[in-house]
C-alpha cells in the first residue's frame, strides 16, 4: 500500500503509512505489576512508550494457568474438528467471584508456566497450573 501511494505521487500519505507500518511491526505487548501500589496494566510498547491504563489488582486468591482452544467443525460430515488458536491463559483468581481477570495469553507452555509461577511468587499466592488435559500439576 505504501509503495502504491509513493508511485501515485501521494508522498505525504505514503510517509505516514510507512511510519505506521514500522511502528506497528516493532510494537510489543507486555504486563506490568506494581505490588506496592497494588496496580497492574497490560501495555503496548510503541515508539519508546508504554501505552496502557493501570488497573487495581483485585483480591487475588491464586494465579491460574489453563489451556484453551477453539474447535471448529468443518461443514463436511467426515472431517475431524480443527483445533484453532490453542493457547495458555494466565489469570488472577478473584475472591468471591466466578470470573477471573485474564492478564496474559500465549501459545508457549514454558513461557506461560514461568509467568504464572513468577506472578504467584511476587504476589505471595498459590500458582495453579493446569496442563493441556485439564489436570492440575
């Protein structure tokens, strides 16, 4: 798209698109936890700045890691379901609530396990790690 804009003499728009492409390609996502202030934020690191709002950490009972995937059944009867989007979800288990606060998702088991254990240790709560088959490790 950017090349097309340059070729059609729309240089200013082409430069803006090129900068937007570079920024979006070099952005990363992350998690900040401030235990002293009892805040956390999910952020996007873009052009040297962390963009994301701080939120209050709820009363956390444990940090939970669970496997999740979306199974899609094709329209043809003989085809097996397709596993799309398999990932591990890390969340805060909140006291007196049936809902958790999802703080991170990744397809990599070791990264999810490490983050779960680190958060639990930092927050001084239990880490509950469930494997791909729903068994507590």
